C-alpha cells in the first residue's frame, strides 16, 4: 500500500497544543493516535482521542509515535481520511466551560 497524504489530513492525527488554558495553539507536530500508546490517564487539561490504546498502569511510560503536520508516511497502512471535526483547542475550550 502506498500513502500520498500528509499526516495532518489523517483522522488519527492528534495535534500537540502549546500555551496556557484559554490561549492554546496547535504545534506543527502531533501524536499518531492509531500507533501511539497513551498514558494511563489524562492529565489536567488533557483530552485523549476516543479509543486510543493506553498503558496498563500509571507506572508505565507512554509510547508516543510523533509525526509532523505535513509529513507523508508513504508506508502507512493506517491512514484514514479525516472527518470534519473540531480542533483539539476548541474541544479543550468546551471542557473548560462545562
């Protein structure tokens, strides 16, 4: 299989945010939510994508697979065209307001 699409066009691209609550911006990199193993539980202000793999205990380290926004992984078999969805920054803002 050959993929010619950038990682940020994939449904599994989980952008990393920087800044302070209320003024978060997306960086030029993110986690591949399909290939990464996330921490045991979310930290303050974090919201993991639905259905991600997590380590078995708080003592284990996460295993991120980091990708760049415009990076094309030609060998990626997991690419899934991104559905229209809100940015992570806007989702975190919604969490703050609830």
